[in-house]
C-alpha cells in the first residue's frame, strides 16, 4: 500500500545493531552486561531477539557503547554516509522545531525567544 512503512522486524534490527556496536567496541556480552548493570543472560537474550528492552535499558546500552540510542534502530549502522545524512536531517529538524516553538511562545505567551 502506498504511503506505508515497510514491514521491518524492529526486534531483529535492534538485536543486530546491539551485536554490531558491542563487537565494534570489542566488548564481550559479559563485559557489556557488567558495564551496563545488566544480567549477562539478559544481554544474550536481547541479542538473540528473545527479550525486549525498556527505554532505560536502551539508554544504558547506548552510554556504554558510546552511541546515541536511535542508532540501535538504523537499518544499516555501518553505512557512515547514511548516518551522516541522518545527523544533518536531525540537526535541521531540531533547528526548525526550536524556531517554530519560539514563534509559538511569542505569539501565544508573549515571550521573546
């Protein structure tokens, strides 16, 4: 159907990216679990796609691996060009959002940005 997103398995994307970034950082599952304060079998189950994670756990994993949490959901994390384009897009979106928010505050609340 036109205008719909492709049917992606988010759990598989997440687990594959977790494995990718863990290996890129040269960490074992045990080392990652210790640094993130998680049980080793939990990290293993996440990478196997058996368990899902809370936003807090995504944040912990991102901190340990030195990445922004959204990177766990990219289709091809090793493609630096796509990641760079995404950063440019997100920066631009953030700038437009802040401009719009400033306009709204000025219009409705009388606040100057």
